[in-house]
C-alpha cells in the first residue's frame, strides 16, 4: 500500500517505463492533430472564403461524440478487434479511418459546409473511439507514481496537436493550398501508428463467464460514484467564463490580433509548462493539495474578471494576466483530474470507467458554455463572472471535503506491460 492509501503497481523496468511514455505521447498526438485540423484550421479557412458565421457555427456538432462516447466505451473494453491486439487494434482501425477522412476532404473542398461537417462527424466518432482505447491503455498500465507524468504527456501532446493540426495547417494552406495541406497533415498522421505498433498488452483472452464491462458496473462501485461527483462539480464554473472570455475581451476594446496572440501563446506555453508543473506538484504535494490550489487560483481569476466588468479594476493587462493564467490552470487541472480518474478505474474495464468520468466533467463544462451567453445578456458580464466565482469557490470546498488533501481513492493494482 502506498502512502496515499492506494496499492501501487509493480515496478516497471526503466526501458519499459520510457517505452510506455513514448507510446502514450504518440497515441495522444494521433488524436490531437486531426482534432485541431477540424476545429482550429478549417473554420478560419472557410470564413476567409466567404462561408457564413452561422454555417461555421454548425461545426460545433463535431463535439457531440466527445461528450457521449461513454455510451460505447464498454464495447471498446469488451471487443478485441484482433487476436493479439486489443486496444492497439482499436487504434489501428480508428487512426486509419481518420487519415482516410482527412483525405476525403479533398473531394468536397473548403466551402462545402455539409460535406465538411459529414466527414468531420465521422472523424470525430473515430477519434472519440480511439480516445477510449488510449485512455483505457494509460489507465491500466500506468503505475500509480507515473500517472501524473502520463497525463502531463497527454497535455503536451495536445499542445503539439494545436501547433501541427491548427497552426501548421493554416501555414500550409497559405503556402501550398487545400490539397497540399490535407495530404501533408494526412502523411504526418501516419507517424503515430508507430506508437500503436509499440503497444504491449497483457489482456487475457475474454472469459465468457466473466463480468462484462458496462456503465452499470461502474455505478455499482461507491468509490467510483464519489469521484463522479467530483467530476460533475469541480469544473462546473469554467464554461461560464471561457465561453464569454473572447467576447468580453472584444467588448473591452482589445484588438482581435492581440486576442489571437494571447490565445495561441498561452495555449502552447500552458500546455507544455502547465502539464510539467502539475506533474511535479502531484508527485511532491499530493492530489488533494493540487486540486485545492488550482481551484483557489481559478476562483481568484474569475473574481478578477468580475471586478474588471464592474469597473473596480481597469486596463487590459489585468485581463491578459487572468486569461493567460486561467489557461495554465485548465491544463494543470486536466493532469490532476485525469490522475484522479485513473486512480479509480478498474482493471477489467479501464476505458469505460475513465471515459464516464472524463465525459462527466466535459458535460458540465459545455452546459455552462451554453448558458453563459444568456446569462451575460440577461445580467451583464459582471454578474455572470460573479456567479462563476461563487460556483468555483463552492466546488473547491466540496472537493476538499470529498477528497482530503494527500489522499486518493483506492484502486485495484494495475497490470504492467
């Protein structure tokens, strides 16, 4: 039993440990590149060619599979596509489909909104399914001590995905056009398949009499329900602020170019630096301390937004600081929360357990995002940010109460590759 009250995984040889880190980096990069091609590169390209903002807004439907993927997560845990490759088989199938989806965009062009959304939705289903397999692999094979590092690798891979799929995609389009951009991104997306080939799994052949992975099996476990509550409340305030952050900066008189630079620079630096910092804090101070610290800092950022909206704080720089620091906090929260989610996954359905928790925190985030505009119109920015501040503070207190500092829920001993 570890100091935190969790059974630690068996020791992993250094070569196997670093191999696992490299595999996870490649797997998460495989998801991030096409994701940010669709959400970060294609909308500006479409807008430049005259596609309406309303039509581009319909692309938000591409997020739907990411929110509801817990419905088919048990199938990914249950079904083995190839005899000797369980989750690796899912990665090969889905990544191949994603690459074909990118190439299929060649046939529709950058102004065919219906075609892009149809192809993008298929790609989103594939990416979501691949995410279930990858998260299940990470949750099952990462030892307790390496969970923060594994989730930091995920954060860093997402940051690189923003750069490759989003930034590089736009640069390629500018220099070599639609066809050149898509072919290049598709070719780059072949590289993460090397990571799938390096996956090592020790899953036994499924026993027909064994308990089948299911959502019900997750809900039967008291410790899983406890962490589900944390997943539902901890980030409940963030969507309220993030959804209106850009609009508020515009209404406050900040130029679009400055907002773009702030978004790009903060996302890249926070994705890398924040993930590393969060991993270090988790290893040195414990999960409860990190969640309390980040929640407290997040609440102060929201309070600064509220004070600025009410006129108690003036100038653009406080807003830049709050917005950039908030991005850093979000990346660090993901490392901490995902380490918590991994701690409660069971060895027989890790992908299902992790996906349920990940979808829960995303659902409340999106719910807040959908309400933010209506609240801002009805009450004004000041009261919107004040409500978010109060919800954030309550969520931090509730989280501290449910998971005492330095403790994590007990988890079945993982199987190491």
